[in-house]
C-alpha cells in the first residue's frame, strides 16, 4: 500500500502552469513541487506560447481567462505550432459554460474546475504526464 502512495507523490515532470493570479500560482506550484515536479510559471497566454516554444514540458495547466492572451488562444497556438505538443489541461472556474468540443478544437485535452484539489491534479498528472521516479 505504501508503494502505491509513493507513486502518487513522486512525479518527475516538467510542468508549465499558466495563471494570472499570483496566489493561485503559489498554491499550485507548491503543490506540484511537493509531488516532485519542476514548475515554470507564466502569467498570460503570450508568455505561455513563448515558454512552450523554448521548453519541452510534459504537461501544461492553463487558466482560460487571462489578460494579454487568453488560454484558449494560447492552447490553440501551442497545439498547432508544435510537432508533438504537450497535453494541455484547462484550469477554470467557468467549466459549466464552456462547451467541451470548443476546448478540444483549441487544443485542450482536459479540464479541472476551480477550486481544484490535490487529487484532481494528481489524476491529470497520471493520465497525461506520467513519468514516475
């Protein structure tokens, strides 16, 4: 039983978290760091596109509503400009009003509703990132 719990706490993933609110950035990055992830932060979609072009991320968690460039636009650019784009998981408080097909069309693989909990994020790491130490 201990071994299974260790797998859920020891990820070796490069993660990009895109969020314009610094409090959310801090909470999310600490949570992922404690799970063994290396976390880069971007404050808007434009920064995310630039960072995704320079780094090979295992997974991107992307807020959808941000200044400068929204998450849907950034996800579409990242998913179309890369030969092998990383999975992109939307993190949003507005899931109930967003059509899932619209997300898929723009390069979003999955979604987590805010407020999120550790287990939801771990499930996405297992589903999409998935290099265990």
